[in-house]
C-alpha cells in the first residue's frame, strides 16, 4: 500500500512537470489545457482514494471492535428453560489470571440478599468468598465488559460490577434465583434479566453450576459425561467449570416475568479450587433510578410514555407487578 502511494505521488509530480512544460511552450492551446484538467482530476481522485485506504487500514489495526472477537460458532445452547448458553473460550488465560490477581487481596465472606429488606447478610446458603471489581478498573477489565455487552446484546450500564468468587473445598452456593423478591433491590435497575458466569479456573472435581428444574434443549444434548459430574450436578442440567468458558442464562422469560426454571446453584468443590466471576445484568441502567415521594418509583425513564399507551393494563406483570415482586413503572401506573 505504501509503495503504491509513493508511486502515485511520483506520477502525479511528473504529470505536473509535464503540464507546466507544455503550458510554457503552448499557453494558448486548448488541447493542452484539457489534458491538464483531466490529468489533475484523475490523479487527484487517485491520491484521495489512496490516502483514504491507508487511514482505514490504520484505524482497523489500532481499534478492534468487540464484535470482531465474538465467535458465534463457539456458543452452545444447553437449556431451553431457562434459556442458557455456554461460550467456549470466552476469556483468555491472561484475562482469567488478571481477574484473580485483582481479587486475591480483597476477598471477603460472600453474602446473600434478605428477601424482606434487601440487605446483605452472611448465610450458610453461600459459603464462598469474593469481591467486586469496578467496570473501568483497567483496560483488561474494560475489554471484558465490552465483550460481555457485545455477546449479550445488553448495555454495559445495565450490569453490576463483576463479582470475583473463590470456592475452596466444601464451599458452595445452594440453589437460588438471581431475580429479586424484595422491593429495595428491584428499585435499582429493575430485575436482573440475565446472569453471566465466567469460569476463571479449572476444578479437579465438583464446583459445577446446576439447574435442578431446567429442561434440556431438545435439539442439542449437553456433551458432559455424567460419570465426571458430582452427585450434586447429577440432579439437573449441569455445566462444569472450565477455565475461560462463560455461561449465560436468563432469569426472566421473554414477557419479563421471572422464570422459575432459572433456579440454579453452585455445587460444592470436592477437589481443587474454583475461581469464577459473576456479571448480573438488569433490565435498566443499574446506576440510574427515578425516585418520587416515599417508596413509589419508576425504574425506567419511559414508564410515563408507556402508561399513556395503556401498558399498565396490557402488561401488568412488568409495569405494576405484585406486592412480592413490584413492577418497574408503579408510579406512572398510579399503583402506589
């Protein structure tokens, strides 16, 4: 490409010299004038195209779009209910090791959300240790966030910070739902529409993610040898932790109603150590909340417009909800 440009510039210079020479000898010649105009036009266009191609090539080398590193052929659906998918090799070894190194010095006992008040509390239901890593921590973390957004087709701002977790032998997370049962957590970004589990290490035995009530995808069977699974994992559809792989599943059905089939748990680690990272993604921006007097809130900025269009009656589960699972547009629907 560079040689072509220099050659074009050389030809352009020679044409100019020839034109100048001709004009000095026959300044009144219309034929020479036409020759000059045509030469200038063609060479000018050639020069413009050459420069444009060089700039395009340079920008492609410097900037790698997240979508260019997503390979759909590596994604396998493992469950129909809930909708669950495994991406083989989603993270590189470098990315996995980097997340572990960031988390090691800040690990604390993991907690769960209280169903009544939404507050975090330590429970035997969840015995791992973990820490959160901010989305913009460094370029590697930002790149992982970009990949997650590209794969899930969900905005980065809808996601919570990555939670890196360590499970030592005997540690586990009992079966649970990732959507909320309390009114406090749901007020920030609404329900968790999806969860992505990033497996940062291999585990000798145990540590599988299991869906006890899931229904397997009819046209594809999960290629896991049942003999390699722990007893816990044999109770449903299970995914073994493999370094670099990612598991995406949806906590809400396509009509925005919580999916009871999304019940899942982390089986106890039997041998080895398990490192993983969790990305919870909400239906709206996790950092934005529209508040009004008291506890009456609209989670989505479009709630008022949707209410005018009659969505409060057409889609009450999402708009209004129930006392146990409040909807996202309670204020606009005059439900509080």
